[in-house]
């Protein structure tokens, strides 16, 4: 499920947020096995939504939460409603209440006015929360937007340097998290067979299609795309996992 802000589903239709109710209704459909929530802003994540995610077996324990920055100064310049403290509280609550949750985020570096102190706050935030998945983009000036008219535009070389620093921090975290999954067994959906004809590839609840890493696995029996299997993880790379099928699931 994806929207510009998925957590605000229902505001235009019913005058109030209705995402938990929508999830509950979707989970009643027998043909749906996984429901994945993408693009949920932290300031809109409430206790009702957290409870639904935690208790509903069809909801992947995975959330894509684009925090964008951790500095109150930059968040205000971006027009975000929350603060760095609000973001920290929301993320901490998710990890406390949803066992095994995987959190993806996206950040923007080089936004106009981003000082060295603002960037330090962002790097400290990345180190502190150790996101399971993280993408970082350099600010791109778009004509007609308020940010394009702001003073203190950041030089390209500084934006690229800051992006590289964040990516290097995250690369180390991603490698450690993937290594921690070795030996564990996961339910995975088969997406297809690799070009080598030996490995199949797919995803567990922890990988969103097209944006996260891939799970590669062998199987003693032919598999069809779309089927679900149990995969034991045998090895890991920075972003991908390698395993073997234990059982095909018929549910």
C-alpha cells in the first residue's frame, strides 16, 4: 500500500484517518497473504495503527518511513509538521511494540541552509537508530518551489560528500544486520529464477520490491513465481541474502 502519505488514508473520504480499518478489511480477503505499508510519515503514526500492525498476521512487520532529516532547523525549513524528537519517539515506539519490525527510511542531504551542525545531528541520528534500510538523496533544486528561492544553497560537492558519509555509515549497518539473519528461517515469496538458472530470487517480509535487497535461494523442486516458501539463510552480502528452500508453503 503506497500513497504520498499512506498514514493519512481516509482524511479526504471520511474526515478522519482510516488506515487501520482499511488494513483490517483487506486482511479478510483470502487471496491476500501480505500487506506492506510504504510511505508513512512518523507524525501520523498513532497507537491504533501500531496495534493493528502488531496484531494482524497479514501485515508485514515492515514500514517505510521517510523521515528526511533529524535537525529541527531543517525539518522546519522543509515544512515538516514534526520535530526530531517526535521522529525519535515514533520510531522508538514502533520498535518497542512490534516485534521484529523492519524500518526503511529516506533522507535528504544538502537542503538549503543545512549547516555542519545540522548534518552532524543527522549522522548522529543514523548511528543511533541503525535503520534496517536507508536511502539518501542530495537536494535537487526545483524551479517554482519555496526551497529553490531560499538563500544558503549548498554546493554540489558538499552535498555529494555528505551523501557519501551517510551511505558509508549505512553500508556497515546493513552488512551487520544481514549477517545476523544467517541461520534463520523466513517465509519468502518467489519472484522468479535468476539468469544462471540455478538460483531463484524473492523476498521475505523484510524486503520491499524494487527498492530493497534480494534473497537468492536454491530449491530441490521447481518453483512458480508467486508461491511462498520457507527459506533458510546460509550467507549474506551487504544488501542481499543467500539461502536454500526448506519447504514450499501451500497456504
